[in-house]
C-alpha cells in the first residue's frame, strides 16, 4: 500500500495537491499527518521518512520507492495507473495542461507569500499588492484560455478533473479565504472545485484539526 505523509490540512497547500493526486489515482493508501512546526515535526524531519525530501511534505512512499514534490507525485501516479486519469488525451490540450501545471508549480511566489492557505478562514476583502494582482490576473487568464479551448465536457479546466485542477485547487481556496473577487466564469470553476467530494472531505477534516499556527490565522499586513 502507498503511504502519504502530509502536513496540516488547514494550511498545507502542497500536501493538498499530493493528497488529491493519490485520490485521483484510485489506489489505496495510508495517510499520515505530521503537524507542521511543532516539536514532533522537527524530530520527524530528521528521520529516514523525511530525509529524501529535505524535510518537506508531501512525501509518497511506494514500497521502497520515495517520491516527493507534488508534481512528481502526480507524474509517478500517472505512470503507475493511467495517464488519462491525470492528463487530457488530446495532444494540444495535454501540452497546455502540462504547461499550466508547471507554471503553477514554479510561479506566483507573491500570492503564496502574502496570502497563505487557510481553509478554515475567510477574511474580509483587502487591497492587494500590485505583484499579487498581476499574478491573479495571469491565473485568471490561464483559466479562461483552458476553459475556452479545451473545457467542453465538464466544469473543470480541461473538462474533466485532472492534474491541472489538482495543482490549482489551493489557489481556489486562497481566493475564498481572502475574498478575492473573480469574474463569473472563474466563480463557476471555483464552485466546481469546492463541490468536488474530495475537496469537501479535505476541508471538513481541516475543521477538526486541533493544531493552530498563529501566523496563518490573520491576513497579511
């Protein structure tokens, strides 16, 4: 059985991506949550389970094989099961989907830094920095292009739920947490993501977590 090590469901965006990827694979897995930044977190990161990742989550163990980094986990599971579970079959759509997933993986540092994930909160709207506004506009542009070019057949970016939706799911939660206004088409997409049963399962579980990280409990100043 696969073993997935994740951080807090309330706060860990990369853990959400890894967890959704394993759910999408359809494979059974053991889930281990290690609360971030407490004493056990520091001790666990020094152990063999965490060593290959440099102490970051998520980490997927497949027997003696270890895969860390959310995008690598997606690719590993796509190879192990069926690529069509994760990526569009059409070449043009798949090329765009891979590019969007890679851009999400490597970009939007200002949004990440200034608006941390917290699925248990919804803050009042506040003025966004120019850098964050530019990144949000880029994300909305990509969403619009994907929906217009390849979004027939379902409510997700490429019609059916897949790797790109997994990569952008934490962005959807951030837009809700920080009350960020979006156009109607984006609101419909966000509703589809938040209505997905796995997202509901994750968010519901986050409400029950006893751990609180104070710096994520207030909006960025």
